[in-house]
């Protein structure tokens, strides 16, 4: 195990983030690095001039960093025998029984054939289902926003079952931004007999002590949710967020498995520590060691995903040394508003970077790459 140099880590991280704040490319963020249970660095940064002030009480919209939590919820059900990776979605939502393959032609959906395989839990966890992916998925999403704008998870998933697939399941992979993990959340609801938000609270948040992680923040918590940042004409500005839930103004009644949780880095570090500790945190077991190993193992073959990272179960896994910023076996996820985390089992490191911005978000965010680099460049 390589050891981090605390002073060098602090220097690397703070120089980068202070430069980003000064240039306006970041409005505010928080970050934490933990190695072998020791907090090696924790920082809070904000641009008070534009109204973004970040401290230890600040809450962030997780966006797609919700997905690993939904993956864990799904795998809890797998651990308990309520689901398996091979479970067909149609067993619980019959509308998924006979899916069609589509393509977009001059802005219109054209059905090109029947899907030969049924969508399974594994396909959803690995973005290989074809559901909510590509141009066909974007078309279905545009329809969904009109049809179920004030809806709930159940109705949204029923809408998804009427959508065409972008490709034959497990023939390729393409990121499913919302649909795939919402279906997983609905499966958890069905097999557990519990609304999805209650399942997350009972089975993950309460046992881990994640009091700030929720779909439905209280008024007091909402007052601590960071404003959104944008970067326009070389200047940082704070921008309004759509009224409603924690993701794009969609309603609080829609407990999205793919995007709608909010949290703090002090909460999320507990979740990530549980995974690093092979399913256990402070004597409380959330997942079996075997299922955590499966989660952090690539399940999409090289032929489908010939890159330096491949999909595990709800996480990306570094599989090639060409990826210079993290060692092999590291895994984690990002979110559209600039949230990012990873777990490095080899060096027992967890890194979490949280911001909420309309600029430079998602898996390709420069801030995510820079944070990884700054940590990797801080080894003794």
C-alpha cells in the first residue's frame, strides 16, 4: 500500500480548487480523502461574492451519484434472495415482456424488430439493457417528461415499459441516464413491499448514520442545499434550480433510482467506507463480502467495452493501466452536476468531490479528473 503525504495532498488539492474558484470555473465544492480509515484531507470552498458559501453543513444534489446507492439497494435484495442478477424485469413488470428495438429516422421513432433477449437485473446494472439509451432513449425521455411530469416511480417505470430499446440487450453498452436505475428502484419496491425512499432510509441510511441523505429534504435541510453554479462569458454566476425535487425539478413523489438523492460528503464517505470494508461499517453489515466483490468486478466484456474502464454492478471499474489517474481495481461513479467519488482498494483510499454546477459536470468533468490527479500525485 502506497501512503499519501498529507501536506502534499493539501497543497495539490487547495492550489487547484482555489484556482478554479478564482477563475469562476467552480462556484463552490467540498471534498474529502480518507486512507485506511484516516481523514487525510477535508476541505470546503465557496465563492461568497456570487452567493455560494460551502461549509460542513452544506448539502449537494447527488445526481447520478444516486446510482451506486440504488445498486447497493438492489444487491441487498440479491443478497436476501429476493432478486438475482438473472431476474427478468417482466417477472415483476409484465410490460417488459416483449420489448421492441427502435431507431430514429428524421426525428421519428421507427421500430426495426423485436428484442430477442429479455432485460435482466444484470443488464440494468451494467447499462447493457438498451433501455433509455442513445437517440431512442432521448426520444422516450422527451415523451416521459410530458406524460409523467407530476408522477411517481411506478408510473414512470410503466412508461418505460412502453418505450423501444436502442439495441438488443447485452449486444453492446450505452449509458442509461435515468431509465435503467429507475427500473431497479421499482423492482426493489416490489420485492421488498416498501416504497423505495423508505427502503433506502431503513436499509442504508439509518444503519450507516447518513442523516443528510434523502430524496425529500426537510425545510431546514433544503435551506442548506447549495445553489447551482454556472460559468458564462468567463464569469461565475449562481443560477436558479427548478422548483421540485433534487433533480431537474422532477417532483418529490418521484423517488428516482438514477438521480434524485441529496447528501453531504460526510454522509457519502460512510457509504463508500462500507464498500471499501467489503460491506460493513462500524460493525453493521449492509452487504455480503461476495456481493461487494461482484459489484466491483467488471461484468461487461472487453468486446463490448474495450476501454480502460468497464462497468461493474452500478459502478465503473478501472481495468487498464492506460488510465493513469487511478490504479487498477479502483471503482466509483460521477454525477451530472459535478459530483464524483472513487474507492481504491489497493491503497485503501476513498476520494469524494461534490459540487453542483451547470458547467463541467458528469463523468468527463475536468474537476473530477483533476481531483484524481491531485490525489494520485500526493503519494510519498
